[in-house]
């Protein structure tokens, strides 16, 4: 199985009216065309192209999707927020297995936060809330680094936004294992002492509430340029790290969590796994190749 992941941070390309800017649409078209060309070169027979919150919620979503289809020949499937949470949960379940018991999964994307809980491969509850790191950076912060007042106000605002979802998840009962996915959580865990990527995907990585609070006190006073110098922080994501950390901390606080485990699989893997579940394995083995690639735009 081959896969290609393209993150465009389209949540940061929305204007004040919620429309995806032309520059963002241009980037999306180029990325889809490049992924299609790469899939063809690799001999893939099946291209799974999907978009998430930024495209889903853009006021001009239909026009953008029409343009992508016309200029690239690719039909982008827009996932619902609930589906994002469900596919991510599936990836987490497959990674940890049935012995993990009741799982609670968390994923911070550019435009939204996904949460799901359950014992099966399909969660009992799945939620998507518009609290992505890119979205909050664009809408809540106006200085680099953000003002202390912006950090305080955003922290209080996040608590209000998360309260209704937290109440529903808590009524579902205590999870046996709490798992976080996404680049944001992996970066936060790395900055609080988790093993680097060179240790491999099987290395156990955790993020604690105490470590996260200490980290926020440190990074909330740093510019994006300075954050990009930290080990494990990419230049392209440094500017939204503080917002992502605040979402993570607010989520842990709302759910009374003291520790999260970091899972290397997330939405992309969940989509591919579900597709493979509906693929004839005999036919695939006869061809000698999987013939699938997954590409994601958010």
C-alpha cells in the first residue's frame, strides 16, 4: 500500500466571510494534480482523494470542488466531521487492538478537533468541533507571539466551547485508554520529552497535563520564528503551535485527563483501512500490488 499525504493548511486560507481564497484554491488544485500524477507514476489503480473541515465549511466549497474536478479530473470526497472522528477512531483501534478496551481518541487538525469513544471499531460517540489549530491561530491571535490577554481569553473561550461535548463523553463512562493522534499532539509530546521520530513508531510516547501546562507557559511567549528552532517543530507549523497546545490543554482539562498516549496512525490510515475492508483481497493479491493511494487536503 502506498500513500501520499498533503497538508495545505487551508483553514488559514479562509477569508473573513468564510470563503476559501483564490490562493488557497490554487494550491489545492496543484496539490490534487500532483497527487494524481504521482499515483499514476506509481502504478496505482485507485486514488482516494478526500478533504476535511476547511473545504467542508468554506462558503464557496461547491465552486472549489467543481474547479478541482474540472481542472484535474479528480472527484474530491468531502468527509463530514463525524466521519473524520470515526475514521480516526478506527485507525487507533487497529493500532492498539481489542485488548485496549474502551478507547477515547482525540485529534487536532487545522480546522477542527475530533473526539470519539467506544469499545468497537465504530465508536459509540463521535464529535467534530471547529477548534483546529490553524483556525484558532487565524481567528483568535493577532500578534506574534500572541498577547497574554489573547491566551487567557482563548483559554476561557475553549473551556466554554468544550463543555457540552465533554459532558456527553463523560456520560459514556471512563475509557480504558486515552489516545491522541495528529502532528500537533506528536509535536507537543516531543517538546515535553517524548521519544523522537527516529525511535520508530512503536516507541511509547505520552503527553501529560503537567508537562503540557509547563510547555504552554514557555512557548506562548515565543515568536513563530523562535518556535521553529525547537527540535521537532516544523517551520510550516510553528505559528500554530500555541493554539494547538491551548486546544490540547483545554480538552484534557474538560475531560479530566492527566495523560494521553500518542498513536502514529490517524485519519489517513483510517480511511485506507476502511477502504481495504471493502476490497476483494483475492483480486488484490492476484494483481501483485495494492493499487491504492490516499491523499488528504485540509
